[in-house]
C-alpha cells in the first residue's frame, strides 16, 4: 500500500453554486512543490484500494488523514479528517501551481 502526502489542492473554478470543491491534489515530500498530480477520482480509487493520503500542517506539524466525501450537492470529492488545528486541513493548503 502506498502513502501520499498532499501538499496543495486545485479547486473548482468557477466554484459550484454556493461553494467549491477540490478537483485534484498535488502530492510529494516538499510542501513547496508537488511532484505529481492526482485527480479526486484517482485519490478516491486509491483510498478504496488501501492507499492513504494525508496532509501535514506547516506550523503545527500535525498530520490529518484524508477520506472520500460525498457532498450534499452530489459531488464526490475528498476531505481531511477533523482535528483541533486548521493548518493541516485540505481547505487551508496552498493552491497548486503547475506552471
């Protein structure tokens, strides 16, 4: 089983009515530069197959694991597990820069 650190996210643009969704993530060991891009479909498939995805807070150093999430609007996406810090949440990671 593989384990992937998520270092950045790509958000829907324009966002879904009233809110956005993560559409892909950047993974790698360097929080400043992703080494690979995984679509949400790939992440969800890999999670089903036993792989794990996680984030690490830049300030807190705390890890948050990622789970599949079915939004109330019907979009199948992902979310980080809740904990007492915010810097490791998917919504607070930097946006990916693929250029």
